[in-house]
C-alpha cells in the first residue's frame, strides 16, 4: 500500500517525501472535544517550539501565538514558551502562568522529555497535572500533540517514541474531554515536510518549524479554536506498537481510532493487518471512536504492516499505513533501510538521498548507514546491492 505518512516512511529524507505517493488527507487539525465557545485570551505554554525558535528572523514576534491572534478574530495569545523546557519544569512553572489573566491554556510540551529519557508515563502525568491546574483555575485547557522529530535527531530519529507519546496525548485529551490540537497529524501528512516547514540550521537537536512551519502550526490551533474539523480519525492506540520487534506470532492486535471533531462514518473503516482484513470494529463514544481487539486467525510472521482507511463526517480521510512491526524470529535482510522486510528500490532511494552524509549532517539517515560507520557511503551501497531483492 502506498502511504506518504511520515509514519509509513519513517526515517525518510524530505526529498523522498516528495517522491512518495500523494496524500489522501487534506490538512490540518484535530477538532474540539468538549469546548463549546471560542476563548478570548490564551496562554501558549510549551518549549522552544512555542517560543518560536527557528522562525523567520524578520518577524518581530516569533512563533505560532501572534499568527494565531491573526487567524482567530478577537483572540489574544500570550507566548509563554521556554526553550529546552521539559514537562517537570513546565509543571513547576505553570502556576505562575495561570496566575496571569486569561481563559485558556494551549499546552504543547514533551519533545525534550524524549531527548532526556523521561518516561512517557511521567510526561503524561505532568501534562495531565498542568491541564488539571488550568481547569481548576477556570481556564479551558487544550492538549497539543508534538511535531515530528528530525531524522538526524540524536534521540528517536524514527519518531517511534514520539508516535507513542502522541497517541498517549490524544488518549489523555479524549479521556478528560479536553480539546485536542494535532500538529503531529497535520505535519506528518505534509509532503516535503522537513524541507519546506523546518528550520534548516545544523544545530537543531529535535527539529523546529521555519516561517511556513509556524504558519501551519498556527492554522492547526486556529481550526480547533474555531471548531473547524480538518483532521481525520487518528490512531489513539496501536498494539503491537509501530517499530516493535520480537512480537509473538500469536500476539493480539489492538487498534483504536478517534475523531476529535466529528463522527466517524459508519462502515468507512477497514483495518488490514498483515494483508488480512480485521473484523468490524466496536463503535463507541457517540461514533467518534473505533476499537479493534482480536487475535489474528493465523499466526503472524515476518514484518507485519497495519493499514487503515476511515473517514469522518467532515470528509477527512485517513488511508495509509498505521504502523509496522517485526514478528519474533523474523530476519530482516541487510540493506532493508526502511525495514519493511524487503530490499527494494525504495531502500535504494533512501540510501541515495543520504549518500555522502556524515552523522552530523541534516541529510544523515542512521537506517541507511548500514555498516554503522557514521557515514553513508559506498560501503553501505555495496551491502544494499548485495542483498537487493531479498525479503523475509
Ligand atoms: Ca475529524
Ligand atoms: Ca525495504
């Protein structure tokens, strides 16, 4: 199946994103959960991606907050982003921000937690506490997912941990009935993502938007605050997780899709696991959530792809790879850069895009550095060529 999702082609270089098949999903946001009316005065709380690092230097006020003010008539947005902040520091800082006037909190933090090895449970706990304190202070809290991390990020360059955290943030918002803003979905479905929407500096440990990136980020927030649903149903649970390995052949599959803006169209959803269609899902939460939980009738083997198609009543379609995992005993052939279980032309494209790049370069792709030398070069190409056509 063709999928241009960031997830589907994890680790791929921007130019290859352009080569990937056209997107099915239009743009932007996840809609509103329980919020009824547009706020007047928000605090934008988070790290350097809220502060506006990487933005067009010509801009007087960087980041998404000033743009959001322009997009939502009558809204004031104060930038309370602090560079490099992790959620433990955020939790310590939140009360001071909540002591200021305002009626809403926009909360986007956690990518630095991934970089520093803070557990997702701790991150979730901290985000939940911050949002709870906002609610206790009479503010409407909105959770936001994180944007994709750069492919040469020192930690989690394949966005495996990031996707798990993104799903957990979505679940948290759904469970608490809070609004969800979903930059991860909006960003990861853009073609030429890193090239067009990210700051191009070499010393960027996680990945920051550039001017167009902050425009997009602001639009994602604006759609939610204005109650416009431009986001398809998104994964809120995926087991086995994307990127998992040594998964038992008789593992149960659990998939949950949630729409934060409108109902999911009944019967639109088709989940395929390892080439076999799954049974119909359980529908709950007023048609906004689909849930599959079953044991595949035949044992799983090799690299298993999970793909999903579903759309909501606003016409937003999800139709792509949900994730891929390796069943215990699967021998991934050397040269399988994208880890789909086969060595094909797409692996060659990935390697070609990173060819010549050393580990510090923005073009470096750890998965294409097949011999782990810290440089993608002829040695790696030789490995790939020797295994071309191999599959599990
Ligand atoms: Ca939707
Ligand atoms: Ca491959």
